[in-house]
C-alpha cells in the first residue's frame, strides 16, 4: 500500500497543479531509514521467519524514527499514527497481521491453504485467538481500485499522510516575492 500511496499522491498532486521539480528539492532527514526498515522486514518474512516479531518491531521503529525526525513536514503526523496502529496490532499478534479470512480467500485462492495454516509471511487469519482485529487487514479494495488489495486502518491513515506530504512537497509556492521599494528622502 505504501507504493500505491506514493503513486496516488504524485498523480493527484500533478492533477492539482503540483510539480515534480518541487518534489526533488525536498530535503528529508535520514531517508536511509526507510530502505533499512523495509529490508529488515522483508528479510525476516522471506528468509528468517523465526525472527518475525523482532524484525517487525525493528522495521516499524525505524519508520517511526524517520517520521519523527521529519515531523515538521506536512503529513508526517498521520504517518506516525498509521505506523503506530500497524505496529500495535502486529505486536499484539506476535509480529503477525490479522487478515479478514473471506477477503484473503477472494484475493488469493491459491495461497489460501498456506494462509490458513499460518504459513503465509506475516499474515494470519483473523480468529478468536487474534487481537485488535479492527486494526488488522480488514478492508478489501477491489475494482475500481487498480489492483485488489487488503489493507488496515493503519494503512489508510499512513496513506493519507504520504499523500498530504507529497501534495505539500509538490505544490507550487503561492508566495510572490515581495519587492522592496526604497524611498529617498
């Protein structure tokens, strides 16, 4: 969903008169934290699943630190809240994200048996044994959304933050330079 948010934010900002040239001038503190955070999480999901809880914590803390050191920029408050919501639900479920069972079956029938067995990356089926299910992946986006995807409330809040940041970063400045007029006298 993160990549989707970036694409949506850029397209919406361009439609509203924003400029990619403005975006490339944005200075963010410690952008490497984003890459390191994703590498940690994907590494644990696909290589070292036994370290999932630790990697989910480390990667989300890295993203939170990135957002906090850039908090003054528009949208980062929402990003912090969205990341925290996702981290909270995954901490409550030992590093796993609970997912709506019917949505998971509709989205990927071929992976459904592995998902139901708890062997599908960081995702587990919502059940009586999972916690904070309302923060899990419960929103199934389908057509007209470009690709089917299941997202959480935290993903939505995070996406709002990303889109707001991109809009603000790409918006052309409305401030006209003020001309200083000197009067002799």
